[in-house]
C-alpha cells in the first residue's frame, strides 16, 4: 500500500479544521500543517491530529506556502485539502481503495 501525506496551509481555521481532519485522519499516514499566522485555536486543534505543524510567514503567495507544506511531507504521495474540505463516506472508500491499489 502506498503512503500519503496530507499537506495543508492554514490560518485562523478553528471553525472548520477539526471537521476536515476528522474526515481524513484515519486514511492518511501523515498530516503536515503549515500555519501562516493563526491567532485563534487552529494550532491547538491541529495538535490533536499531528505534531507536524510548521510556521510560514505569509507573503501573499499561496503557492509558496503550499510548496513549503509539500517540502515537509515524507510519504510516497501528497494529498492537498483546504481546511473547509471534507471527504464524504463514499469518497473515503474510494480513496482507501485507490491507496490500496
């Protein structure tokens, strides 16, 4: 089975982050979060799912922050999600089947 790193950039996502991570945490092998300056409970929520939380100073460049998250990934593949994304049950099954093949 291949391994997958979930890579995310976040900032002040306390309202949606837990829901997102709960929908995928058991499917991925690693969660990498790059925080671009949160002042809410985002980091506290993230820490319940991963120890891989990194700071990235925001410089008006989503691709730079995204590439930084990918640079911290250590698995075979990277999955990119926004904090307000979730995987529905049907999608979770399809993802797992894809991962296994």
